[in-house]
């Protein structure tokens, strides 16, 4: 799973989140940032209001809040979502003896990003690509 530190770096680099069922996220507050939540149509949903989007915790007994502002959450994209955002900059995924290697085009040149976790390797590649993409 993508670390919250890398997810925060991706957000700072411009990765936008349009919440969908199945997405993972954390509430970016001390004391609860280690609890991972999943958007689901029945229990954790996005509600759009005039003032902005909130994530509602419908009938979740262990949650002390009814909802949390989208800006207070941190998306933890899955491997397929990271690969999708890489789009045409994604070259390939391989393995070596110590983990995974994602090859991505950064300014048109292939670069390799290694990590023992595939999602982390994808995240590192996407972070570098986002930092070099022209807005």
C-alpha cells in the first residue's frame, strides 16, 4: 500500500482525487492517520454540497464524526490508479531480486524506480513524472 508520506508528496505535486467507490483514504489528522478507509456506496460515501465535498460515514458506529471535509483526507491510490495517471509515460513493470521496478518516461527519457512494494514503486515514478509535467 502507498505510504501516507508518498501520498502527501503526490498531492503536493498536483495529483487530484475525484473520489470513487473502492478508493482508499486516510483522515489526515494526528491520531487517526493510520486508519485506512474505503469508499463504499453503503457506508462511506462522498456527498456534494454548495460549500464543497464531504465524505460521510453512514452508520459506522466506531466513527465519532458524521462526515469529514474532502480537504482533510488523503487519497491512497491503488496500483491500477497510479498506472492510469502515468498514462503514456508508463513504460513497464518488472521485478528484480529485491522487489519491483517501474520504468517511466520523465521528460521523454526512461527512468527506473525501485521499491519492494509495487504501489510504492509506481508512486515514486508518478511523483517524478508529475514534477516534470508541464501544467
